[in-house]
C-alpha cells in the first residue's frame, strides 16, 4: 500500500521547538490525514492479520530550506505512523523503525509512505 502525504509541519520535527499547543494541533491534523489516506488506499474488505509491518518513507523536501537528515525525518513521521496504525486497527509498536529515503526537492514538499510486510 502506498499513500502520499504533505511534508510534515515544522512543529513535528525534533528541532522545531514549537509551543506544545501548536505541536498538538499539527499532530492531530497529520494523524487524521494519514488515517484518511490509508483508508482510501486500502480495499474495504482488508483486515490486518497482526503480522509485523514496516513503513518506507520517501521525503521530497520543499524548494527552500535545508534538506532533512534521516534521523529527524524519521521522528517527524510519528503522527503519520499513528494515523496509519489507527486505520489498520493495530498498535504502532508493530512497525519498528521506518526506512527513510531523501529524494530531493518538490514544489510543495511531500512524503510518500509505503506500508509493507517486515
């Protein structure tokens, strides 16, 4: 399964240093986006069998600003990971460490996430 999501807001990055309320709003919004995107990508009859899954995330950075490093990019995926786990009806502990690729720049910035068997 593959979904495309917006580039994570700066409040969700470990070095973002935003106010806790702003981070909470962004976390909720990003979790809902991932949940809705995965539900749209999964067939209606799909039911997760409990097997371990892995996330493979490809980051396309915004046109300006620094390109992310893999550690910070992985940490910024937490809200997306929670939304995906919720859509699959599973605990997000099943995912393990996501595989992160940095693929250059995009006019708006985006993240392509693939959910695959571990």
